[in-house]
C-alpha cells in the first residue's frame, strides 16, 4: 500500500525542510512505499526552493503549485486531486505533527480501517504549547461536534488524518475552501459509513512562522459545514452512504474504534470483523 503525504504549505521556510526530511526518514526506516506532495500557494519566502532542493535528491518528493484559488482548504483539495497512493495522509508543514504518528496511521489503515484519526486529548495523546484560548475553543467545538454526531471521537478539528483512496473518492464533491475542510472530511467519512481507527497522537505548537488560521473568519464556515453534514446524515435517507453498503441500512454513526498500535495494549479486536476487510 503506497502512502501519499499531502502537506499544505504557505510561507513555512523555517519548518518545511525539517517536516519533509522527518517524514522521509520515518517512512524510509519503516520501508513504507510513499510520496510526499507539498502544496504551495505562491509562498514568497523560499519554501518552494527548500522543497525543490530535497526533491533533487529524493524523487518521492514533489512541490506542487495549487491549481485552485488560495487558502488552506483549496490547497489540501489540490493535493487530493494530485496524489497517486492507495492512501493519503494530510499533515501540516509547521512541525506540529509527528512522523511517528504518521506510521501509526499507516499501520491502522493496513489493518483494514478506512481512515485513521488522531486524538491529542485521549489517553496516550498530548499537546505541547497549545495557546490557552485556542485550546478552550477547541474543546468546546469538539465537544459540540461529538454531541451532534455521537461518533465517540474528541478531536474532529485536527487536520492531521489519513484516508484510503476510495474514501476520498466517495467524499466528493468537497465544499470547504478554508480550514473548515478539516471537519468536512472526517464528518463525511464517519456519517457515510467508513470505519475509523482512533490513534493517540502528539502535537506541538509551531516554533517558527505565523499561524494562518483566522478564528473570526472561520466560525460561520465551520458551523455551515457541520450543519451541512448533519443534515445530509439525517435527511438524505442514505443517498450518500459508502457504495458497498445497502443504502437503506442504518444511518447512525459507527462507534469509535481504536487501532492496534504496536507497543500498545489496545487491540484491533475492538473492531467488528467486517470492518477489518477492505
Ligand atoms: N498552500 C497553502 N497552505 C496553507 C494555507 N494556509 C495554511 N496553510 C498551511 O496549512 C498548515 C496549517 O496552517 P497553520 O497556520 O499552521 O494553522 P493552525 O495549525 O491552525 O495554526 P497554528 O496553531 O498557529 O499552527 C500549515 O502547514 C500552513 O503552511 C494556504 O493558504 N495555502
Ligand atoms: Mg499549525
């Protein structure tokens, strides 16, 4: 199974080199077939040059100029249009996400889960340097989403996740142009009936560069996409369910499932048998 790693990057010259090198090192060590796609939006600080220098040594790395308008959601969607792997992971360029966790996601997908979702807040997960107000907002929003969708998962808003290719195909068309894509992807995957492993991950606040998330501009957009998926789930009578499930079957979210992660005690036996077959 080839893994594509899509990394949206805008003016991340101080972090992008270490991000890409860290991913390569881990995937090469684990002998995981891979490609790394950095999706740039006209960065003016040398981000592209750093990636292109790595690409000269490592053919698995490509820097792609987004063909869509600027913005986080468009950049990720550009990556999802371009990737060639059997699965794709979306990862940030600011060294917040850990390449070791990327390997854990891959192992969960290998076990037969359709998606791998990280949690920074359940046992085994952690955050370092999360600004207090952002953390508070995060917990309120994720609790609200969990209440609405009852999917047993407490970190829906974290963008760092992995999906099998057929999941991405069946989530189209994607509507979010901005950071709200980070909730559209997992919520559609859950409500459309794909299985998901919940994997504890670590997250660290950026040390370099600037945050591009503008909270004031995103509130309405997050609410729009959350309500959109909720309405689809409750009113569409299963029209958008994954295609290999009968459309009239239950439209309730699947319960959370934990992946067996090497070195941890939680086992794949938690997952219903049919979910381990893909
Ligand atoms: N190509 C592209 N990438 C973007 C854009 N906006 C953000 N990104 C990238 O998306 C990732 C997440 O953006 P961040 O600014 O770190 O957002 P955040 O993680 O919510 O904010 P922090 O907590 O401050 O890190 C980073 O890798 C950014 O470089 C954009 O408009 N275009
Ligand atoms: Mg960030």
